[in-house]
């Protein structure tokens, strides 16, 4: 059934309710989804894929980018982001023998994802769908399927399905590591101290997510500060980069503010010239290697007088114009994106309301976008 703006009693109620569900969704996935995901991982690992391709659109494409970092860092598995039009528009049929193709989609209904996944399977790939709909065409087309168990999502901006996708993909990669006996090897590929994770590392996420979401007043103050912004720049590195892209998408689709997302390294290669003291720059600063790599970028932004907002450790927030300090406590860097996005989802929601718009019903959008 198509979504109507009148489905909610007040503007933003649907999105707010689904953001609030995220701790429960994360707990459900850990309690009910971890075992099925581990079994899927075991079966895929037995096929010994040599490389991986990831496909998605919109929010799910940002989740797929997160999985690319996980697979390359945690498993040492070469990865790429699929260009679906090479298959659907141009009819290319590359040899995908021994390739793992992971298609990520909340609805599992986009025709280009279904068609490109079907073509990949015919071309010899091991295909896996990660969706919020076990009865979807994409799930039926793929050899393997992971249900992110987020429950129905009625608001047009995806929130709980995004964080559920991230956790499901993390559990998948940890399952692949366990099945391959890759713990030592992955550590040498950059997991770093405290990064040799397992499912237990994710156990605190529901409680930490609830604590972050409870701090709505802090985000509302940021929204009041930036409600009149004409554009925003959002930057990060490493595991934080997908968060930057997803935050920009949320701001654009709800408040219509042009929000440009860049890797911190790419920002220095030209786009830094557009930064001034008027347009806010939001920096997602992971507590780990990506945060260390981002520090020279933060220094350059301060030198330019940027209105710098930091989402990250308290020490980085204190050195910025404004920000939101994330909980400390040794959460592995690869799991931090699940917490990083939460205040940014709420920021998009609050900025939209402050601008007199309804985040539940962005103009020109549909819940299932049928690209080909």
C-alpha cells in the first residue's frame, strides 16, 4: 500500500518511531538472526570465493560500502562495488566464477538488483541477498538469503533497516572469518588491537544505541543551529565513510539541504576550496585508525575557519565548534558506524521539522524505487 503523509498523526512521527525501534531491532538480530547468519556464512566459506562484488541502491548502497571495508580489512578479500547497468543496460556477462555477489536491499524489490543478481548467478557467482523481506523477488533469485529482521518500515527515510543491515553484514563477515579460521590472518590485515572481533563484541550495541537515542535534546540544539544552512559538507574516513554518505543522503531526502559527502582524503584533493565559515562541515571521527587518518583533515578545516561539527570521541568534540560525543568503552572500530549514524538520523529528522517540513513524506520519493 502506498504511504500517505496522513498515515502519521503529526509530522515526523513515523520516522521518530522507527528510529526509536533500533535498539530492539539490534537485539532481535543478535538473539534470533546470529545463528542463521552463521550458517549462511559457513556454507559460503565452503565455496571459497576469491573476491566479492557488492550491489545496492541508496541507503543499502551505503551499507554495501560498509561491507566492502569489512571484507577487505577483516578477511583480506578483494572487493568491488557492482555497476548494475553493465548487466541490465549493456548486457555484459562477465565471468563471475568463484565470485561472491552480495545484493543489499531493504525491500528486495528493485528490478535492476533482481536482474543483475540473476545474471551473476548464471555467470557462476555465489549470490547472497541481504534484505528485510524474506518473500522478496531478490531473496528468491539469490542462492542464499539473510533476513535483517527489522520489521515493517513505513517512513520513507530508511533508519532501522540501515543499522540492521550493518549489523547483519558484520555478523556475516565474522561468520566467514570463523569458518575460514581467519582470525590471525585478518588481524594482520589491519584489525588492530581490540579489533579481533566476534559476535560477543556486538552484544553491547542495543544498550549503547538506546543511550545515544535518549540524548535527543543535544541533537535538537544542533538542528536549531543549522536549520538555515544552505548546504553541508560531511566527511570521514575508513569505516566512517559509509556513515558520511548515509548522513548526507538522510539530510538531502528529508530536509532537501544539499549535503556533499567526501572521504577526508578526497576532500583535500580539491573540494576543500569550497569550505568557508558559513557552511557547516560535519566530521564523523571514528575512535581508531580512521580517526587518526582524519586528524590532518580536521586541522585543515579549522585553518579555513570552518564551522566544524564532530560526531565522535569527546576529546574531538571539545576541539570543534559543536558536536555529539559518542559513548566510549572500547567498541571495535568496525562496529562504531552503527552508533555513529544514530545522531545523524535524528539530526536530519530535527532539521526537517525545524524547516517546517515532514520527514515522513519527502517529496518525489517512494518506499520501493524501481530502477532498471
